[in-house]
């Protein structure tokens, strides 16, 4: 079939090599003149079909393809039938209970008659409508009349559905589906009730003849149509399940959308799902008519069955998610109440970790044996909360704490892995990590009951967190991991009070706490109050330039005369100049941890220096000058390098005023004259971050941007 350049639609068909079975058809629009050679009688039928299809193309008429319609197109059509102000007084629950009674009895009767002893008869729970319920009989009869004796066609089913929706415009979406199913149930239920009573009740016998019940139940007909009857019956059962779920979603609509986010998504799609339920009921009504008709007509229910099964499975998944979210919300509220009221810490732990009736023993990492959670009674608990993306460094940080606390037997560390969806690979990874830990761990990898509480109240976003709880279940610190990373066992007993005391007492001596563990040579390098330049950056050329000029600087005779010893340590480079991501990662992780110990406190000179250094993390170059464990100055690569390059301009004052004073004074002069933009990147996964930040240089409020970063590295150090 083709349209030539003259605008003529040409159709040619050659089925066999013989002359008689060849034909050609020329339709010349607009005259619509036909020239058909003398075909055989057999080919006349085919020619007629072709003419019909071609005529359909020419006239622009196309049969609606129901199952290729998009959700948007369906919504556009069905919303046009729906009133915004719906009648909420209609008792669709009572009506659905009656419909469920009818269809469960009817479908069971069908199975029993058609399959005989093969069917399992279930006890059907009868639903009683409210005493005030009044059947909308005229509405049901009106809907039934729309569905009766319709020809089998997707387009007819669609138009019939729209007609029904127009009649039900003032009802809720759920009520529309229930009313349509009720109208069908009146006919279907009556038919199979008559099938049961026709042999024993004279009135039923006469009515059954009018309903053509004996025709379908005639053994030869029933055997012939057996499969079609069962397919119809099964489709009715599925549609009943779909409409039942509509009711369950309606009952969940009272929950706060914030607690049940999946509910909003499901409810938004209910109108389309209702459309598919109604159109399926219409198709079932047409099939029921055909089964009792003398005329055999094709009406395949398979596409409807496939679609309604898809809808049912989707709704079941959404309903399961909603119920899970509701359970999480209820657990969240209970946990908030529990933490507001002091109680025994073991009970708090049970409520936080385990679902109802699923309390599991713990595993003692030191013995690899299971222990009852009573071991936690009246203890201080350190909840080590993390994803499975934790490094050996993260685990090694806690090992000294484990050794330190096990002496008094009053503190217990418990690892709680947070995983949204467990897989076999993740379970294997869990076992691998668990074997590296000497402390207690949960026994079976499962979703934690209080996962929402942990995320929202303790700001867990994937990075290791250590929540400290007293024997009374009071949270003493929502994340002591940063404090332990900086001060180690000195931070005992790991409370917020201890963190504040350490922060105030150590002051400018934070440098030593951060860097002492990143390389074995550093403790010796920093003793006796030696000066040390720590430096690094993203630009290797700047690093090489700084190394060259700083080496000449520290070896200047003036320092030897003054007996001033200055060491150089390039962060992120090995002894041979190769990149060392381990050292670099540990350095910046330490700085970030120190930053987090101060981020929610009143800013002081120390916190500003730490913030300033952190802002240099992604710059081409940076440097920190320390004296022993104490900070002297932090600086951007440009300003620090300039101070060293201009050494000749200020070195004559070193003997008189001292190296430290001269260096910081000249650096401040350079810094003020040329201040680059200050950019502070705070990983969103490290916990709660402040809504606003003051610039450490000019003290103005900094602008806030959101950025996303990927270094294409697997594992816990991917953010460095």
C-alpha cells in the first residue's frame, strides 16, 4: 500500500504465482474510482477486506487502540467527566461489602459448576451494611443499561466507560468503581443464583429461561465455553481485588503525606486505575452477554486481564510501601516519646533496633559467640551507626576506644549497619566487616526499625556516627565520632560536655591532634616545639614551586643563626613524590571532624582558622605553619608563597622581633591586599550542617550553593 507522487493511493497484492489469484486495486482520490480485474471467488473476500481497510484510511476512521492510550490522554478524558465537589456522604463501604458478598458467592458457584469437585470451597466472610445504607437502585440500573448487549470492541468499551463516568460525575473515584462493579454484580450474581435454583424453584426456572441460563449450562455448550467462562470468572475476581485496594488507600488518606510519601503518588494515579477497573468491568459484561448468545463473537479478555493484573500488582506494591512507611512513622513517634522519657537503656535499644517480636541476640566480636541483649542493661552504650561503606581507618579509630572502655565494663560498643535494601552481596559484605570488629554487632542483617529516627534526629547520612547513650537511655552525644577522631581516648566519656572542655582547653593546639596519626614521622617532627610547614593542593606545579622555594627558605643562614628549626611536610605526597591518597584522606577527614566539633558552637579564632583551612581544600595550594602542636597561621597558597618569596623584605627583623611575629605580620599584610573568594565545601553526608555560615576572612554571611561531586572511586574515600 503506498501513495504515489500524483496523490494516488495504490494497493497491490499477489499471493500466488497464478494469474487468477492476482489482483490490483487503484483508488484515485477524490473520484474514488475502482478498477478491479476479474479475481477468483476466493480472492473477492480478500479484496473486500482490503477495500474496507483502504476506505477506512481514506475516510480517516481508525479503531481506537485502548491499550496504547497514555495515562495523560486517559486523564484528560476522564477529568472532563468529574466534578470537583464530590458527594462525600455516599456510603460506598457498605455497597462494596454487599458487592463483595455477591461476587465471592457467584464466582465460587461458577468454579463449582464448571470445575466440579476440583474447586476448593472457601468460607466467605459476610459483610453487613450499615443500617442507614440505602441502595442507589436507579443509578445501578442506569449503569447496567449502559453495559448491556454492547458489541465487543475496545472503542465501544472506552466510550461506554466514559458514559458511565459522566453518569457518576458527582461521586468520588472509588465510589465510581464500586457503583460500576455493583451494577455488574446485580446481573452476574442473579444469573448464577438462578443457575443454582432453577431445578428446585418454579419462579427461578422461568426467570432463568429469560436470562438464558439453561442455554449456557447445557452440557455441550458449557464444555465448549468452559475456558471462556473460567477466564471471565477469574477476571472478575481480580477486578474485585483492585477495587478493594482502592478502599484501603482511601482509609490511609488520613495520614500525613510527610509520613507516607508513597501515598500521594498512589492517590494521584487512582483516577487512571479506576478507569481501567471500570473498562474491565464493561468488557466482562460484554463477555457475559456473548456467552449466553446464539451468535459466536470474538471478544478476547486477555489484554484486559493483563492490564488489570498489572494495575493490581502495582497497587499491592504501593500499598506495601505505604504500610511500611506508616509503621516507620509510628515507630518514629514512639521513639521520640521514649527518648523524652528516661528509661532503661536496653529497652531503648530494643525499640530502636528491632521490630515487634523480632528481638535478636547480639554477636560478641571478641568471641564470635551470640549474647543476649541483657548484656547492655545498665551500661553506657556507644552505638556505632554506619552504612557498609566504611574503611579500615574508620574501624581502627574505634579499636583503641574499645580497649580503653572494656577495662571498666561500663561502656559497650554496638555496630548497627544501616542498609535500605539488603541483597546477598551486601550480606556477604556485612559478614566481612563484622569479622573485623571486636565489639558487639547485630546478629542478622535486617532493616533497622528506627531508621527514620536515626536519620532525622541524629542526622545520619551514611558516614560513621557514634551515638552515646547513658544507662537511662539519655543521649549524651548524637555523634561522638568526630570528637574521638580528633582526641581519641582523651575524649572519654565521650559526652558533649567533654567535647566542649577539650575544645576550650586545647585551643590552638589542635594541629597536633589532627596530624599525629597520618604519618609515623610526624610525632618526632613536631616535638621540642619545632616549626613545621604542612602544605598541599590540587596543583602539582604549585606544590613543586613551593617545595623548591620553601626548602631554600628554611635553610637560610638567618634561621641557623637564630637556632630556629623549620620542617616541611607535603600532605598527600609520598617520600618519592608520588600521590598518597591515604595520607591526604586522613588529613582532611581529621580537619572535617575538628570542624564538626565546633560547627554548632559560638565561633572563635580557632574555629575560624579551621574553617579557613577547610576552605582551601580544593584550591591550587595551601599551607599551615605550626609550632609543635600549636597553630601559627593558615594561608592560601598564593599568600603563603608570596611571604616566602618576599623573605628578603622582612628577614632583617627576625632577630629583633622573632620569626613567628615577622611571618604572621607580613602574611596578614599580603592576605588583606589580595583576598580570593572563600569557598567552604561541607560534605552533606557527615551530619547536620548549619543553615548559615560567616566568612572566616571578612565575617560576612556566605552565599549557599548546592554542588554534587563524583571522583569515580569505589569505597569510603571516594569523597577525597
